C-alpha cells in the first residue's frame, strides 16, 4: 500500500470543504521574487518522485502532485467536494453503464502544441493496461472488455519464470470513433466507471510518448494541463511554468512554480517561516505542539480535513507475517487514541474503519481490530505461536513519521513482549523502491489518499490480488471474487453494500492496520494573497493570487 497521488470531490456527499486562505499581500517575502505580480513565481514544497513522470506509472504523492498539475483528464473533482464534472470531456453518455460514448472538447493542446484527440486516450489506456509495459496503474483498466487479453500473470510470482506474452496488445473494449470521440465497452455494467476518469491513470498521452522510451518521456514529460514542464534536478527542484494555450478552465494567475524537493519537513517549515517557501502542504509534528505553527504563521496557518488514512502494512510475502492471528495481535496492541493525542496533539483522529468515512459508500466503525485490547492481543499472539526475533517497523525519514512509528513499536513491545523497534529509511524514493521490490523485512508505514470518490477505490487497488497498491501481496480468493461482484453491481448503492460486506473479510485477515485519519495543517507565505486547496489538501495552482 502506498500514498496514492490523487483525491477527489464526493459523488454525492462532500468529502471535505475547499479551503480559501487570505494573507497579507506585502509581496516582500516568499521565494526569491521580491516584486511579486500576477506573473510572478512561487516556491512550494515537494519530495523526489519515485519514478519518471508517466501518469499510469505514478502512484505516490511526490510525482503525483506534479502530474495532477501538468495534466487534465476527462473529468475533474471540484475543490468544494461537489460531484465530478466534465473537464476535457464534452460529454460522457451511457444507457446501460456498460457502453460509454465519450466526446472530447475540440482544439485543446498538449504542451508540445499537438492536439489532444480521442486516439491519445485510447493509445494511452492500451499502453497502461498491456502488462509487459509494467505500468503500476495498469489494474485500473480491469473493467474494460479485453483487459484479460492484454495481461498475463507471472506463473511463480516474483520467481525466475517470466509471464507469457499476452494474447493481444489492445483491449477490444476501446474504439476510436473519430478525432474527437471514442467508445468504451466494459466487461460488465459498472456504475462507478465514469467517476474514475479524473484519476491520473486515465490521462491522455501525446504522440511523442509512443516514439520514445517511457522513462525518457517521464524525465521531460509533456502534459495537457495548466502548467508545463521546464526542468528537473534530482533531490533539488522541479520547475514548472504556465501553459498559455490552456483553455479548459481559468488560467493560472502566476507564471512560474518551483517545486523544491525537501528531505526534511522541518527544513521546509523553517523556510516557510523565514519567507523562503511560499506553500507547505503538511506542517511537521514538531510545530504542532502547543499550536506553535499558529503563532508562527497567524492567519497564514490553514487547517482542513482530507479523505486520507495512515496505515501500517504487513509484508505478507514474508512467512513470519502470514498468520492472521499474529497480525490481529499486533493491531490490537496499538493504542491509536494515545498516538492521536500525544504525538499529533489531537490534530489526527484514531482510525476505526477500513475505508475513510469521508468517502461515499464507506461504512464507519467497521475495523474491529482497531480497538486497543491488550488482553485479546496477548491471547492471539499465544495462539499464533508467538513471534521470534526482532520486529522492525519501517518508515521514510524525510517526512514527520519518526515519532508516531516509534510510539507504535514501543506499544507493541510493551504489550506483547516482542522485541520491536522503528527504523527510518533515508528518503521516500528509497523506501518505495524496497516496497516495490517486495523486500520489506517488517511492517511498514503506508497511507492512502483516495484517487476518486467511491469506496471501490479503498478496496480494489489495496486488497485485491494484482491491485496497483497491494504491495504486501495479500491474496484472499473470496475477497477477489466479492470485489469483482461489487464492481459489476448494477447501481452505486448495490456496489457500496457489496464492498461493505467484503471489508468484513478484510477485517478478519488484517493485511494492514489503519492507524489514524488525517487532519491537515498547512501554511503559506505573506507573498500569497489568496489560494484554494483541493479537498485532499493539494494546492490548486490556478487559484493562487499574489
């Protein structure tokens, strides 16, 4: 499991409120542009992306935010938590939730000046779904007819044998009608399908992409969104600039955006307070104590709630963690309320459900192993045969995770008598490389920030075999079958009911442990007069006024 990059507005119920902040518009601080104007520059925080920036191969926040800014999809999720609305799509029509006719707005452009046509979607989706290409988000196309023909499975997991060549290179359910229209046929009616189409896996790719190596494209990406790529210096800076030919909604009021790639949130916070950074998405825990950040920032301190959950995931491919009773014991030994109060000073809420309750269709309070129950935890550990050796809880040290991960390890050690400790890996990129290679030797920090507003997004990528973020390789055939039924339910209501039943099975297996629901504290410089956050707390660049 990983932090997914995109989140979304609610389909019927607002997942969070858009947040508008006003500050002193002195123009005397922030970044290195002392004379800010509507064509000025801002500097915002970021982290080194895990991979080159290809939408269908980016599933984490570092690269994901850049892709969110650089691309615009068929639909978009409003900041105010409202229902998804058309963006690049002129219309999306269906009479049976199985065949979708999609018409594009004409004369929109990629950053290289080429037009965005129907074939740019169809070719991009086929590339992502074709399993030999190895796109991390390939499973998001599983609804489409013919997906099974373009994918094949490694016969021995990560063993020496290679997966056979798929039967086809293109999905039969995709058809270009003309330059501005294409048709999507699903394997079965899927009511949530159009809601997904704002997620970055479904972004179009320019013709140039198909004439070069994906990794080369990703180092100099070409999108179709409000900002275009300028340069990328690893672990230092990604530079973006306004795309003046963007026509889909309000253009950016500022000209340039520097994304400074930090290896410490504390360092980013210091830069924010001193006026060398214009926006910091997450205030570090060191500044939460006594609400220090409010004293430092005044009205430039922001708070919001996002549909995001912090987890600790188990490497189920490691034989030591394949006993569900052991995993339950560890989860029941964690005092989530204490972590929320003592580590996060009440700015987070203890998690009590598998899907974030701000998500449409998500039941609340359905995580029975999220309660603190030392007696039951010890009993289950005995029934599991105990745990031999050291249990190391891993996290990435370039963000504020040390305190709470150490608290979790200490609670497990105190309650269960296991030799537990926490260990940080230097950067998120290194951390993710280990997770992707299935080389984690103990439980590890994870999180999920929803990609689109539906409970399905909290199940299929995380708990279904082959899911894009099922990093621990959890595999329950009953869960897999139930997920397929839920996805193909004739209505959203029926789908939500089936997914809720499925999560009861997940709760029995404990492939991961929900720990807390995110509350977000952010801040901006005096240079910024006005801004809006998306309902997952990302900065909406088009809203920024200096």
